[in-house]
């Protein structure tokens, strides 16, 4: 609150009288009678209130007051004029003055004017302080919003019904701008709350909780996340909302899976190799003894076995090479009828050895397609051989058949349907069959075949659709585009890519 | 003639062992999984069983456990023939663990000694 006041009046005795009055009210009064006095005093005192007679009709003081008001906008000017100058003064100064008093100034009127001026000053200073606070608040808010948005994890704020009330940028990017939706709908595509919910736990006990979850993004990708929760309290200390922060650890989990798979691979592969070598040994033994005994039938059977084992070992070595080495597919225009015939021809021997009928229905109008013939043929053989294996392992019936259909679709895609009535797949096998090192064939599988076959089909821009029912059989539909519009894709080393291959879920039952 | 039951999921290995044992004067039966193996064992009461460890559905040790629950089967000697590393402890009471790929003469020596 100002303690100083500048009194401007040509009538010095009137000024003095006012000064005495105001000093009694504990104010320090400075007196000025000319414009020069005002200017000198104004430079030396820090008054916020001026009580002035503008000395009309002379306009000099009026312009000085106006000028001072522009340079000191907070200055409160109280004007005192004789009644005949009252309107003139008001017309000239307008809002530049806070109050107009009639001369001779009465003490009550002066007190009221002083009170009003002081109120204005006080209001102004509070407004200023608030403005400053608001600026700091805006800056802090901006900073926190930036922090909230830029934190490299998903943040959501939820109410007691698990409705999202705020989400950060990363959350919006991967899960959509879903304010108002339920957390379980957005994260897990569920219709009801999850059984163990860390947010519910935090609402209950006010403590932070952590869980590991698998969530599904708006584009259908699955992420492994570690979730932390923290309570948000109101002024009374009651929990009104809970913040949930989730860190995406998918890559770490994939790396772990991959390392586990690598360990499994070494076991499964060495096991597979041992089995094949034993079978090859068996073939050689039978070949030797067959020749010794002049047993034509045994020799023939042995020869077939040696041939089959050599083929299997060759295939396994190729698969290991494919897995271990980065290579590019070599596309060339390939006669698909010829390839389909080769695929069926390759599988025929194994089918007949295992008592499985192999029926092929190859459309003669498949024509030529841009593919890498070596790898595509290997992939297709893999599907057919798997179908035969599924029949061989099936003990629930005697009559087994594998059907291979190849045709052209209306949308100019070449499709192969490989269908068997073998043992079928359970859900776990269906979900994991394209995963690296997953095998359902015990010692006879390496877990590489379908992984690579799937990869090859995908690199050709193709799709795989699988239907299967346990003990009834499986149906694989593989479709390829006729031409490769993109340049040949590089086959990455799966170990570096950290990718667990999955089937094309959109096509999969 | 002594009877040997071969339990292995790989038909090529069954073929091999069948020929090998028959060439050495034994009669053989074969099964490609635990269920079938137990059925044949109960029916034929073999003098010796060769058992693979890793097979689809149920694996070797389960076969052994189930066979030990049968009075007339529990004393039949079992030779484990497997490519599983560290599989030699899977069936503690087996007369021998033969690792794939095996030495033919060594296997026959064990078989002959067991069946004497």
C-alpha cells in the first residue's frame, strides 16, 4: 500500500491544507504547484497516488498528467476541480482519473477517493501476482504435459470404473485416442475387467502394484508390457484416480524366447541328426546284408531307406543353411504346373511307403509365375510332407489321403490347397506351428521346416490360411501373387531379427 | 525263440532293429507309441524291450512306469535306445542306455548278454 501522495495545486495554501490532513492519516504528502515541480518530484518519489487540480483552462497540466499516465499506467489520479470546471476536466481526462472531487475538497469525499485508489492499487498488485503465478503454472503444465507425452511408455489415468481419463502420446499412437473407453477394452479387447488388475489393487490399498501383461494394439500387434500403478489423490487424500504406466518389453521377451529356442534347437537338432544317422546306418546294414544274402527285396527296401535318409539329411542341412545365412531370393518366371508336378512327385515315394494315398489335381492353366523355384518348391514339399506325416502319425483310422489342388483364382493369384485326413492339430500346435524350432514330431522334427516355408511364402507376397481339427485333419491354403511387383526381398537372419514367426492370424482359424 | 519288443516312433529305426534282431535269431514285435507298446507287451510278454525316449504324445519313461505297474511285465529287461543327450538317467532301472547312432556289435552284445 502506498504511503506517498503527490498533491498538485496552484493554490498552495489549499495544497498545504490537504497535505496536513493526509499526513495526519499517516501519509507522506509532496506538494507541487507547477508542471516543472511535478516532473522533478516524479523522478524522485515512488508515489502511486496523485491528487491533482489540472489548473484549467490551461491545458499544460492536463497533457502532463496524460503523459505520466501512459508511462505509469498503475498511477491512480484523483482530480479536484471547481464546480464550473468539473465537466471540462472529466471530458479531458476521462478514464485517466480514478475519481473526480469538487473543490473545496471535503474530507469524507477525499477519504472515499483515497480508499478507492488504494483498492485499485491493491487489486492491481494482486492481479499482477496472479498473472505471474499463472505464467509459472502454464510453464509447469506445459512441462508436465511434455513429460507425460514424451515418456517412452504407455501412460493412462483411470477412474474407478477403469475408464481412461487421460492417455499420453505413445498410448494414443499404439492404442488410439480412447478417452472414456474402458482400459480392458482398449488394452485387451475384453468385455469385462481382467481378473487380476493392478489398478483395482491400487484403488483398494493405495499402494503401487506391478504386473506383466500381454496387450493388443489397435493394429492387432501383441506387446508384452510391465505395468506399474500409482494412486492419484484429491485434496482430502482420497484416491480419485489411478495412473498406470506400462513399459513395452516385447523385444526383451522375444530375445529371451529366442535364446530359449536356440538352446532347444541345439538339443532338437542334435537329436534329429542322431535319429537320421541311425536310420541311415540301418539302411546301410540292410543293404549290406541284403546283398550278402542275395535278398532282392531287402536290398531294394534298404536302398529306398538310404535314399530317403540322404534326402532328409540334405533337407535338414539346407534348412540350417537357410536359417544361418542371409540370402536373397532369386525370382524367375517359373512354370507352375511343372513345379506342382515335381512337388507331388517328390512326396509320392514317402506317401506310398507310409500307406498314404496322394491325390493331385493340378489345373493345367497355372501358367508362369515369378518365384524363386528352389525355395518355393522346398516350401511346398514341406507342406505336403507334413500332411503325409500327419496321416502316418494318425492311428485313429486306416484310410489316409492327402489331396493337393493347384488352381488360379479370379484375382490372378495361384493357390495350392494341401488337405489331409490325418491327426489334425490342437490349438497350441496351430498357434505355434510357424514358430522357429517348434515341432510336434518329437525326434523327427527340427522346427525349421514350417518356419522357413512360412517365411518363403511371405517373401513371395503370399498368404497361408490354415484350418485344422484334431483327429479330422488339416487344410492349408497357400496363395501367391502371379508377379512380384516389389524387388526381391532380402532374407534376414532370423537370429538378428528377433522375430518369432507366427502364422497369419487374420487368415487363421 | 526269444522275443524282443521294439518301441520307437521312427519307422526306419523299427525296420533297422527288426532286421538286425531277426538276423540274430530273435523274433520281434514293434510299436510306434506307448499305447501300442503296452498293448503288445501285455499280449506277447516279450523277453526284452528296446525303448526310445522321445516319442510324440507319451514318452519312454511313461511307458516304463506303466509297464512296471503290470505284474507280468515289470521284470522284463529294458534297453533304452535314444538320441536324447542326458537320457541315460531317464530310466534308472534300464539294463543299458544305448545312444543313437549306435554301434551294432555293441548293441547285439548287450542284447545277447541280457537274454542269456
